[in-house]
C-alpha cells in the first residue's frame, strides 16, 4: 500500500463538510482546553503546595459526572445534539472567562478555582455524550471509526501544543493568559456548529420523549450489562481509568517533587505524552476498523509503561517512557470508543457513550484522590506502580473474556482476533 493511499484512508472523514468545520473549530478549542488544564493544575499547586489539593481539584472537575453522568446520555438521546453542543460551549466560555478574571486580578482563592472546576464538571455531564454521539451524524456509520480516531488525534495534537504553550506562558506571565485564551477558543467551535448544514447530517434514531429520564438511564444500564462486548470494554475501562489514568494529578507532582523542576519541564513532559498519543491516534485512524487486538495491545502497553515510569528520576528517561505510554493510551481509548459505537443501536448511543464517559470521568474523583494520596505517602513511584499493576490485571481479565467469546462479535465491526 502506498503512502498516499494510507494517508487518504487516515483522513477520509475530513471530506465531509460538517465534520471538517467541526474539526477546524476543535483544533483551536482543544488547544485552549489543554492550556487551561495545565494552568489550572499548576495554579492549585502554587496556591497550596499540596499533591492532595490537586486530587481535590479532580474531585471538583469530575464529581458532577459521578453524581449525574448516567443521566446525561439519556438526555443526549432525546434532544437536538447540535443545539445542545452550542449551549455547552457557551457555558464553558463563561466559566473560563470567570477563571481568567480571578487569576489576572490576583485575588483568586483555591475554593474559587474548585467552584469553577465544579461548574465545568456539571457542563461536562451533557457535553461528553452529546459530543461523542454527534460524530456519527457528521460522518455516517461507515466512516465512524476513522472519525473517532481523528477526534482522538486532534485531542492529542492539542495535548502537545497546549501544554507547551501553557508552560511558556505560565513561566513568563502567569496562568491568567492561559485561561483567557481558552475562553476565546470556544468561539471557534460555536462558529463551526452554526455554519454546519443541518440537511447534510446523517439521521439517527431517537429515544421516546414520554419515557422518564430515570427509566431511560436504567434501560441503557441494562443493555450494557447484558451485552458481553460492551460489558467487557466498560469493565476494563473502569479499572484502568479509575486507577491508571490520573496524569492530571500525577504529572504536576512528578515535575515538582520527583524531577525537582518547574512549569517549563511540566509543559515539556505533558507535550511529549501528547506526541505519543497523537501517533497512537493516527495509527488507530489508519486501521479503518475497530480491533480487539489493538484495544488489548494498547491497554497492556499503557499499563507496562506506567510500571516502567515508577522508578525513574531523570527528565529524559521520563519523557521517553511517557511518549510510548501516550501512544498506547491513545490506541486503547480510541479503539474502546469505536467498539462501543459500532456495537450499540442508534437510539441507545447517547446512553452507552454516557456510560463510557461516566466510567472515564465519573470515577475520576476517586481516582484523583487515590493518586494524590499515594503520591503523598510514597511519591509518584508508588502511584505509578499501583496504576500500572491495576492496568495489567484489567487487560488480562479483558483478554480472557474476549478469548472466551472468540473476539467481540458485531456485524458492523471487524475484529483482528
């Protein structure tokens, strides 16, 4: 296969005008989001000098998802998702503006940072299932795995640029400009959504409006539990995301305590992780299908990377391992999302993706506190050791479940098993 052919296959979803607009808007917005993520964590470290305080920030960010995340997907299955996305982007814009004002005036208290993080967490309850389930409307079912992987590549490309720019800005001018840029960046997504042609969106089935939200959420839970492919993916993700995916807590502590460095190094190692994740996402996009083998390989690679990371104390070695770990993380997460989306019926997509988001974000408060406590007790060495071990066990259990069923069966999905 030629390089041109592989490149065409990797980026084929961008031929769709609506998705191309969305993609361009997200290029700007996600860069701002990553700048704020880095700045917000560093801001809390500056205000408190405590790893546990960064864990509390994770509780505020993702606690609302833990409380209400199961309901967001039910709402996403019922309403116009494009209009809902416009609303969530406006809410994010207002929250980022408030945080920028607090930081730039020099009167911010840590509880105010926590409060605004909680506001964002509430918006995230709706934004995550709506945004993910809207993808199929922009590209259709045939190109869905490619678009999911491109979304992941975009997310991780911004993970490279955002932290690098944020690290420089924080060192030169403080965290306030990072928050201000993020506020402005949401205008790009809002503009992209407004410019879309609704007639070119692919139709999808919707849930019944007369059904209660609680009943709709219960229906999604029942379907997920009774579907072996979905149950396997979600149970793996539950263990890995809760214990293993806590880099927003551990990387600031790794930088300041283990590597004894400042915001510049924090930005660099965050960006290096993003380089690896971008490569992993593009690899997933080039596959053109959902593969259980790639899913398992990503889970194992990510977990082993954390085990190797645990004893390291030099910046270059940490950066090298983080790049490989980022590659595996992105491959695993994009393949997990593709498997779920191609297995679930349209009318339940929002609820299953809400569950996916719930497992990913709703468990983050517990995971963030655990990671912060482990780093407080035994440094990042202990935190990464526990995270890696839990991931290896989860991947082994997932592989056993998939092997018993001879792969995850779905007429719409090609398994590499």
